[in-house]
C-alpha cells in the first residue's frame, strides 16, 4: 500500500477485505453495504472505493472478474485471494491493538498528584 | 424512460471525463467502473434523476478529485508526464506541418504569379509571330502571283 496511508485509507482497505472475505461483491454494492452496516457513519464514495480496489488488485490481495447479469448488464465482481486473507489478519490485529491503545489513552485521567 | 436514464449517466460520465486531467488505462478503467456503478444505481432506483445521481455519488468534479486523491501517485504522475510529452510532440509536429505548408503555399503563389506573367508574355509573342507570318505569307502570295503573271 501507499506509504502515505492515513487512518481513513487504512480503514477502507480493512473494510473492503473484511467484506470480500465473506463473499464476492461488485463495486457499488460494497459502497452501499459499508454505508448501510455502519448506519451511514462510514460513507465511502464509490469514486474513492475504486482506486482502493485497484491497489488491492495490483498487490494481489483480490482479483476481479466479469459476470453477466441479465441480457445486457455485465458487472465486475471482486474476489478475495489467499494473500488477501493474510493481509486481513494483519490489519485486524493492528486495528484491535490500535483501538485498545486509543481506548486506554482516552480512559486515562490525570490524578491530583500527577497534575502537580 | 430508460433512454432518459442512460442519457443522464452518459452526461455524468462526460462531465467526469472533462475533469480528469489525463486519460490513461487506469482512468479508462475507472470511468468504465463508474459508468457501471451509475448504471446499477439507476437500475435500483426507478425514479432517479440527475440530482439523485449527484446526491449519491457526488458532483462529477468531486468524483474526479476523489480519484486524484486516491489514485496511485506514481502511475498518475507517469500518465501526466506522458500526456504532456505527447502534447508537446503533437504541437511541434502540427507547427512543423503548418510552417511546411505555409512555405509550400507561399512558393506555390509565387510560382503561380510567375507562370501567370509568363503565360501572358507568351500569348503576346504568339500573336506577334502570327502577324509576322501573316505578313510573310501575304508577301509570299503576292510574290508568287507576280511570278505567275
């Protein structure tokens, strides 16, 4: 992934890989599911989602394939690869560690003695 | 109804293309995927209009900006440099062709004027020659008739 990855970009990668570990999705469907399951809190525009998907394809974590839907419509579906599962494990562990660490910091309150 | 929807999608994509600074393989794939996503939205929402498309996906210029932010900087940078290089080459070739044809046209005009003058002078000479022949012929005829007599 990009060296300049920030928190949101990291989250997008995690969310995409997690959803694709469940089943194959097409681009717009991914965007809708993320928005619906997060109760509208995480609204990742499709315009941002596709470049993230391309990066994951380039890195070999996922692949894409075309599927004929009806007579005229063809959709591009994304499929998780073995490397993607490994990457998801790393990201989930990192996410858990980071959120725990953040929670610990947020729980911390300066006591009277430390304040002096 | 379907035609109207596909026109909306086409108009959106056209505007999106306008805001993308380069059109390389990656942007082509992006535009194709966006067309598909817009098509999916339009199919799932029967009464969707242009405003609904903008509400769901954002304005085309925002969409292009999103792509620019998220796209691979290295790939995009190379594409922009390639595009600039191509534009320069095309400009140089176009200018060269214009200069070449400009010179060609100037030379053609000059030679046309020369030919025009040459034609007129030849015409004058021919008329003169004809007159001389006529005079000569008339003289010869007179001489022959005198001999006969």
